[in-house]
C-alpha cells in the first residue's frame, strides 16, 4: 500500500469516526433536553458525572478536530501542485473536502452542546502529570443553579489520556 493509499485510508476512518461522534452527540443532546435540563434543581447534582464525562468528550473532540484541520493543511501542502493547479490524487481531494465538512459539523454540534450545558453547570478540569505538575487545565463555564455545589475534578494523567 502506497503512501497516498495509507493517507486516504486514514482519512476515511477519521471521517467515519467523526460521523459516529456526531450521531452520538445528537443522541446525548436529546437525552439532556429530555432528562437533565428538565430535572429539578435539587436533582442536578446527581447528573454531575454525566455532565463531566460529556464535557471531557466534547473537549477531546475539539482537540481531534484541531488535529484533523492540521491534517488537511498537511495534505494540501504536500499533495496539491499550485503551479499546475492539480491534486496528486482526485480521490484525496474529495476526501479532504468531506473531512472539512465533517470538521465544521462536529464543531457546530459541540459548540451548541457546550452552550446549552453552559446555562446549567460548572465543570472545572485539571489534568495532572504523575509528578504533580499541571499538564493541562480547562474550565467549562457551566454553572449549577443557585444553592447547588460547584465541583472541581482533578484527574491524574495516567487515568485520562485522550488518544489523538
């Protein structure tokens, strides 16, 4: 299998994974709209593990789409001949176009979900290296309603390692 064939195979798998994620995200949004957002304020704390896991997933997906965007830049730089205005492989051009569409759709869905969640919860995530230094830290501005606790969750990186 040549270099271009391996690249095309990888892009096809990435596109398939992004479609699967979007379908799962749509189901999750529907579940949140039917159960979590309609729950009484006192019951929202019970949903924190689900909200936390969803937040981690959304941030991981954001990192994956960023890597996919870098892949598109690499493919364009290495397989597009600017002088002749042609691609090394026409199928590669079509795959890159489809990947760009999937990235755009995934980013839109993830942003909508984060905004919807943002009106209800606060999730702060700090990921630590084994030595104790902060490797990565992000906060999603999701606020619990008044009187509900806000939770900061600490992760040791050996328990959480997104695969990009």
